[in-house]
């Protein structure tokens, strides 16, 4: 993927898409195809086909998706399944119809079975029941993965899928903190407690539950790396390989925010299961995350202090 290649970033205004655009521009790529939602509805097959035939992109990063948390999956399951299936179908098929050289599809670690063995290896996909809270979204995204694999098998295309772990970072320009629910909630609670000088912060969950957090700029770097060097139809995990307990994460954010009070943990039966991905495959190709969690958290909070009103945008 050279600097002169025409590259379409589907979802360039989103959290991951905007990070990929930054990474491409840092590399010197200038022929980027970026269309806002007001000009291109990826759910509309005719609009997508027209774009591909007119622009003739050589490479495609498919990061666009209709996302939502547990509430969206519960209240708007039809929207999540329909919109994601339409977006994926339109972009993947248009890529085939116009002979795109290579496409990267963005999956997620949340697509793995609810009770997958930790750390989760790529072959664990579809080996068990999904997390009920994310099922509509997960089913649609898994269909996208299978569509890429089917096109590779039947049409000899080069469509790959990256499976990132939980993400955090800043969404430029000026759109606020984006992070997993756990991390965003901790920043919110400790920042508020620091400002109001509260005697304690209550955290819902088991202090020893484990998670993994990847900075979005590291994911963008990994996506460019995979576009250059990965050719397998099988999915590939992207993460740090570093586990952090809820207690360790809370202590880090407590120190960063300067909070002086106590931390109180309130465990409950529905606590989120540990979600750690096995990254042996991508490490074996020569890639590893560069941004340490402490460094990333400090940069996020420094931004928060400069843009306090946007803290809750995530």
C-alpha cells in the first residue's frame, strides 16, 4: 500500500476511522477518499456502488458500523442487525465489483463467545454462546467476517479481519473521550470526586476482574501493518497482551486524577467477564502495541482537564 494509492476509509468520521486517517496522513498517503454521512449513506447500495465506480479505490478500511451498548442492543436490535448487515454487504460487494486490491474489516473482541477461554484465541469464534447483551450487534458483525472469508474463497479476494480488544483514546477533532464503558466511567467518577472532594468513590464490579485496553492510535498502526503484511482469511487479534485488574486500573486513575479519598468496590452477580485476547499471531508477524497504559491514561486525562465539558462524550 504505497503513498500514492487511492484509499477509502469507510467510517472515517468515527473513533477508529479517524485514527486510521491520522495514521495514513502521517505515512504520507494523500489520495484518501473520505465521505461524510451527509454525502454518502453506506446503507444505500446504489450510493456505495456509484462511489466505488467513480473513485476506484485500491484499498478499503471498513470501520463503519452502527454501534451501541447493552441498551441499544436491547431497545433497537433490528436497527443494529439491519444497518450493519447493509453497510457490510454494500462495501464488501462493491469492493469485489470494482476489483479493490485489499480490504480490512474491523471486528471486535466482543464477538467471541461469552465463556471463551482466556486469553481468547482466534479459533474460539463461534465455539459457544454469545454475550446476550451484545447479541444483535455481534451476529451482524460475525456475518461480515464470514462474508469476507466467503469472497476470499470463491473470488480469490484479499479481505482480512482485525479483532481489537477494548479501546480507549481521544476522538479528534474535539469530540471528547472515547473508551470502554468501564474506563470512561472510572474517569468520570474520579474526576467528579476530585473536583467535589468526595470522601470515597464507589466502583461497581469485582476488584480482581481483568480487562485489556488498547489505545486507538495503536490499533490504527496495527491496521496499516496488517494491510501491508497480512494475507490470511482467518481473523487476527489486536491487543496489548497485558492484563489489568479493576483494582489496578482504579488505582492508576486515582493517582492520575489526584484523588485523595477511598475506593469502595461493590461486586455484583452480573459483573462483566474477563475479556483478554491472545496476540501471539500478530506478535509473530512483528507487530506489538507501543503506547503503555499509564502513558495513554495520562494523555487522556490531560486532554480532559483542557476540555472538561466534553468528559462524558464517549
